[in-house]
């Protein structure tokens, strides 16, 4: 079993010098040599996909989402995804690197948008007809600018990207009460800081006390923040991140179960199995059989 492929924007650019930004209709993206992308793969860039017709299933990090007109997806670097789409599928897809966005917007990081900054945040936004029409207007301008040679081209592209991301954050916020106040936004910032630390240390550090210490707050306050933002404990999030990586490795890496457990910070394989089973409802072996069947 080979390790999963990691794709970069250069694969899609066809030699163009586009400053780490790519735009295409879905129909063209899939027809022009990219049908192989139905296989699970990772990106090293941020991706946004808007479906305007057709149906299917889009799987991101083992979470399956239905696809229909108005389905808007956001993916961060490192996430594994694949899809099964109907022949009449269409829409728009655009990628940008972290540097492309953040060099121009120094004070606005891509990870500050919740759908890019949190592995526990939904990756799909379902637009109604009114909002879909609004987004199509912005995306139409984005397509026009991408194919132009206009003065300050990148500046307008970045402005249009920001409109998509900001509008999406506002639509998501209607379903999440913790975005509605300055205190809630402060909690979400702490939550993102916690997730950044978990991303860095999850294979080594499993204790809430470690992360609370890194953030200069108490374990009790950290748990209060996590509970407010995602209605889970800090331990839940640490464990879920470990198990997500375990699932990726179990499916896509040619390593023994013992080696995977050790790489994730578990010296005792039996304890790793107990943690995995408690989190996912099955053992690692059962997960492999279920997912590969």
C-alpha cells in the first residue's frame, strides 16, 4: 500500500505563472486530465469548491457530505479527500497557497476563518438560491480576473477571495452562537490557539495541563473555552486529532499497527487500541476491514 499522494498547485497550472492561485470550472477541472482525483489525496494549499449542478458524495477526512447545487466546500492543507460525482456535475473550484493570501493580507490569516482553522468545524456550507446567486456573481468576477492581464490583478483576486470567505463565515455564524459576541470571538481565538498547539504536539503530548500551560491559562479555563465553542472537552479534541491521524495512517501508510501506535505516542499497543475503539466504536483492524471493504 503506497502512501497517499500530496498535490500542489503546480500540477494544475500547466506552466502558468499565476502566483499560487488556480481557478477553473469543475467540468474543465475534471475533464482535462484530472479524473484521477477521484482517488483519495491531500493538497498543500487551501481549496474552495462550489457546486452548481449535479449530485454526489464528497468525503473529507472520513466524513461524508452530500453534494448538490449550492454545496460549498472548504479544505485546508493536509486534509484527505475524494469524491464520487454524477456525470452532469458542474461548478467552480479555486485554490490558493497560504503565502499568496497572507503576504498581501498580513493581519488576516487564512486559519482565522473557522472553516480553514479548525479540523472540528464543518467543511460544507449549503447555500440557498438567494445566497447562491450572490456567490455566483462574486465567482464570475473571480473567473474574469483570473483570465485577464489587468493591472493589479492579484489585488482584485484577493479582494474577491476575501468576500467569499467573509460571507461564508457570516453564514456559518448563524448556526454557532459563540460568534455573536466579543467574548465569544475571544473564546474562538483561544480555541484556534489550542488547535494550533494540538496540531504541533498531538503525537507527543496528550494531557490538557500541557496545552493549558502553553497558553498561560488553567486547565479548567481551557476546558470552559472548548466546551463553549464546540461542546466538547479539551481531552476530546486531543483524542479526536490523534484518532484522525491514526485513521489516515491505517488506510494510506504501509506500516504495522504497532509502528503506527508508537509514532502517535503510544508505547503500549493495547492502550492505543482501547483509545481507538472508544473514539471510533471499532478496533484499528475492524476499521481497516470496514473502510477497505
